[in-house]
C-alpha cells in the first residue's frame, strides 16, 4: 500500500541520512517503525502482564513452607542491640 504523509523537510533529511549510513532505504525504516508501533503493547496490557507476573510470584510465595523462626529482622536487630548494651 502506498502512503502519503506530510513530514517536515528537516526530519525527513535526517531520517534519510541515518538510513543511508545504515545501508537501509527510508521505506525499510518506515516499515520497521510501523511494525514496532503495532507490536508494542499498550500501557493497559503491560499493566495486566505485570499484575499476572506479580500474582504468580505471590502464589509461589504462598506455597513456600513457613519459616521455623517467625522473628522479623527488627526482632533480630533488637536482640543484638540488647546483647551489645548488656556487655
């Protein structure tokens, strides 16, 4: 399909020069840009993918056995401080 588009002269010159340094035709660059545009997921689908990824990780963490010692890092630090203060 042929497409006609109004592109600022300076921008077109820059695109043409860069394409030439890469040994590509402007048509190839344009096709690559159109392909990238339609293949790039939109923000909503990226959010859905992220939510699905997070849910898989949370599900995995729920299946892990509970730790033998349920102390938090703060508990450990407080006990260590207490030992230091006692010495």
